[in-house]
C-alpha cells in the first residue's frame, strides 16, 4: 500500500509526525499511528495513534508516511 497517492493519504497507511508536525505539536513528536479516515473536501485527516483509544484529527501537513 502506498502511503500517499497524489498528495492524498489512504486509509490504513502508517505515518509518523512530519517536521512541521513535530515543531507545532511537540507532545506528539515521537508518535506513530494509522490513518483512520480521509476526506477529500478538508485538509484534516482522522488518525489513530498507536496505543490510543480515540482518534484525532490532524492537518495533513503534520504527518508523513512512516517509510520516509
């Protein structure tokens, strides 16, 4: 599964925090997780951090594919 297709994340893709995300949200800097839901109409992506019980919405610029 490709984590990004045409700048779009896909459901189930693994991610880490991007450089911008680590700067803006230092609490989440070393966390990884899975893309839970993607909306083509908004810039927010619903993600589930590893070990979390609830999902979180982050701007797509705050996350990067885990393979990078």
